[in-house]
């Protein structure tokens, strides 16, 4: 798998890959990802709206769309099955990893979908090419193939509390996990899924340049949390976005595709 590409690699290949700006912000921070994209983005990148490009038939936030829905979304972006898709963001919650996971779930070649290591700030700091131009894409005929083994629903999560077939890792901050801090969504109770292990996603990222820590460092962080590297893992969080950061980190460690509880606490924590 080709999980990460460097900013240097992306600049060299900028004309032969498809680049998505998948910035997404928590509602509480009052930032518009689309307006920020219009002001500044990596040259040739296309804006990807995580909320809009999700299942619109549910009240749960940004759930995976249907197969037909995804084919339509990706075709409208002008992306082909043979394209190498690079995803980046300008977000505190590394939303690019969620879009990386979604491409894998819908069967894109895992060697042809990658996250840029580091965010837009790193790209800007290094003086790499940026643009304000919003491109109109020629549509394509994208074909998807769902891998249902990469997603879990609430029933499967409850089943696992008894069976313990896999370790369930929660990417939220420690205070939220322990129920000491209120959830950002008012309709949710505080706490965590019984038997889950807390690994806040920020621990996997280098603070100075927002890149992922190296494989051996990631292994040590997982082990410090008493996570068994050789045992199956699935990932959860507040609403299925930051769980994918843990999923990408585990993919770097193990080469496995991430398994995500799509509803996450937005579903499980409903009163």
C-alpha cells in the first residue's frame, strides 16, 4: 500500500496525479473549508466536501454513501479508476484520512490512493505551488466495488463486546473518552464503548510539521496503550473521521486496510 506521499514527491508529480483538498472542520470552530479552499489551495487540487459527499438518507454525520452515490461523486470529480489520487487537508482533525479510507472501501487500488504527509501549512511553508483557480473537471466513468469487511455497524460492535474478536480503538481525546468532557454534539451522552481502548489521534502526529510519526514510533505508541499489534483492530471516534487516522497508522504498521465503525460515537452515544 502507498499510504503516504511527501510534499516533495507531490510537487514533482503534481501534473500526473489527481489531488483532492478534503479539509473538514468541526461545526464548533466556525471555519468554512470551501471558502478557505477558494482563497488558497495546492495547484490543480479539487475540493472534496465530506458532508455533501456522504449518505444524505441518514441523520448521522458523513456516513459512507451508497455504491451508486460514490460512483456519481467520483465521476463528477473527473477521477478514473486508474488515477493515483492524493488527498490533503488544512484541518485540525486530518480529514484527508477519512477520504483515503472511503476510496479503499469502494475498491480503489490501494497503491493508487495516498495521503499527503503534512498539511497545507507545511506545503505553504515550503513555498510549493498554490492557486486560487477553481477548476471545472471533465466527468469520468468511475466504477466502485464495495468491501463490506472494512465497515462495522452498531450490531457488530455490540457483538464484539462479548466475543472480543478484535480490539476496538477510540481516537477521541482522553477526557471525552472518559466522559469528563461534554461531547460537541449536544444529543450525545458522554463516555465510551465497553471494552474499547483510547488512543487519541494527536499522539500519532508530529506537532511541528503535522506529519505522521515513523513506523517504529507508531508501533511503540500502540504498545504503550496495551494494543496487541498482531491482533485484529477496528477504529472508532466521534463521527468516523479521526478513526481513519488510527486506521492509516495501523496500515503503516501492518499493511492492513482499516476497519471503521462508521457510526462511531455519533451513533453509539445517542441518548
